C-alpha cells in the first residue's frame, strides 16, 4: 500500500493520490461506469479528475474516497486503507 505524499508541484497544497488508489478507481470505473462511481464516492467530477490525474487534493478528500471505497467493498476483498 502506498501512502499519499505532499505534492512537489510549485505552489500546490495537499497530497498527491497514490498510484494504487488511482488503479482501484480506474478498475471501479471500468466495472460500473463513471457516473455510478462518482455517486458511490460522493465526489464531484472535477475532484475525481484531479485524483485520476495525480494532482494534489486535500488530505480529507483522499480519506473520504478511501472510506467510501472500503464501505462499498464486497466482503472478502482488500481495498486501499487510509
């Protein structure tokens, strides 16, 4: 499991989403589609776009996404943990 890291982009605030989280989101979109993923995670499309692009987001946003993924995970699967 990778940890989110403080962004190294100039003037950026927040943390960069780890690759394993982005991979998990990519797999979820492939399985259920983009809009159902946004609905399931309760996030906006711009926020989703930032995460998928690897751009910095707030620590709380990342924690919320991880929490939602874990809450909706089928029993017996391992998802990214906070």
